[in-house]
């Protein structure tokens, strides 16, 4: 399978937006998607995303951003990693994650951080195989503005 991994471009946003909605359905929270395609375009200078492309279609994505943690310093936060169901098990998620890790290393980051749903055992195992430490103590907090 000839898959290309590259940084997202503005012309990719419509396909990425559809995958974001698909991902939200996968994790059973479609009602939480508040982003719109026009908002993505407006925020393009802040939107960091790697895409996996197969036969001119985006089949997976990884969104991320730079963060700074008071205990460890500069980092990358991997916000979402998603590969369409029919393309899973072919190392596409690994390639997307590797691309984000490469961005973190290039920038001199100390770590990459992300969250995983506690019910998503497949993802937890995927991350553990990558050497991730799964924190079962801290709880996420959001204040929606």
C-alpha cells in the first residue's frame, strides 16, 4: 500500500473535517464537535495536522500543537490520531504518530503527550507498544468558552 504522510494543506481541510466528524462518531461523541470548516480555515495558522493519503484521499490524520509544561518544558500535544477503519492494521497510525514525534524532536521538545479513552483498549495497547506511559490518575478538565 503506497501511503504518503505529509503536513496538511488548506485544500485538505474539507476531507480532514469529514474525518474529524467520523472520528467523533467512532468515539461516540458526535455532539461534541463544535468546529466548523470555516473556523478551521480561519484558524489555519494554528492548525497543525499530518495526513495520510492513499489514492488522492485522506485516510487518516494526526492533529497536534506545541505546549509548554512547567515540570518538563517544551512539548507536543497530540490532540487526535485517527485512521479510517478499513485502513487500520497497516501501520498508518504508526506512520502518522512517527511524523508528529519527528516534529517534536526537530523542535527540541522533551515529550509528546496525548490522551486516550479508557474504553479504547486497542489504542491503549498500540500506545503501550510505542513505549508510552499510561497515566490512570490524572483527569482531564475542560472549561468551554
